[in-house]
């Protein structure tokens, strides 16, 4: 069995709701409605966008984290869904779908790598597609066969990822530290407080993800 993780530039309600912000959305489709996990300071605006399209039935809020159940399925609002492409090539989507910075992030399984190659070519004819990772699954590790520390971690927004990578490359996490958040901010072209906020949010997501995995 083979797996590929890819991101797709395809306009949709959730993709549009995350574009140009630090908000990320995870979506579990249940045909008649969707379950959404919305994370980020602009989460309220993102959910208002979704509410205007299909309605929000239930909502839980904890700081910048929101869990919502929609009134109807968002998939009905998309002309060409990822699922329609998967069906053509005998591939399987591993939920949830993830949205960040206006892009859709997917994990897809297939029995052989050729099906994934054909899927990629089919998608790339319609949308810009970037393959983030590929792996072969040849064993069943315990009771969670598709979960690894890497895939258990939540997705970071593009700015959070940039801040974390920049800090790491400049030695912010070395002992002793070789740079400051001011230097990280200068490299990113933002203010120091903004860079620190990106770093704090990225670190919080990573730690929470690792703790929940173990």
C-alpha cells in the first residue's frame, strides 16, 4: 500500500475561508453534514463564511480553537471534489481534509504507486498540485496503522512554519541560543512581536500534537 500527501490550490468554502490568514481548518465529511475543527485567531470569521453557505448547527469555542457541526455538507458546494478524482483511480482519502492559506491538504492511499501517479496527473491538469511526501506502508504498526508521529502533528500555517524553520536554521533552539526573536523577525520581514506570536502558536501546536500521540 502506498500513501501520498499533497496540497491542492482549489477554490472551496474552507480554502477561501483560510486564505490570507493564520487560520487552519480540518474537515471530516459525513455526507449529510461536516465536522470542522477551526484553529487560529481568524477562526470566527472563517466560520461565519461557512455559516453563510451551509449553516452551523453546533459550535464549541475554546480560545482560538473551534469545533463546529454544519447544517449541510460543504462538498455539495464544490463543482469538482477530490473524492470524484479518487474514485476514478481507485484511491482512498484519509480524513480529515486540511485547509491552510487557501490550499487543500490531502492524504491519499492506493494499493500501488501507479494509481497515485495517475491521480496526480489527473489533478494537475485541473489545479496546481504539490506533493509534500510519499511513503510505502508495508506493515501494520499497532492499533493505529495509519498514524505516525509526523501525521499526528497538526498542520502549521505557512507563517508559523516559516517562523519555526527560520528560528531553527538560525540557531534559536540551540544551547546556548545563537540568535534572537528579533533576528528571526528581521529575516521574515515582520515585527518582533509578530514573529514571537507565530513561534508560540507553532510550538503550542507541536507540543499538543506530540502529547496527544503519546
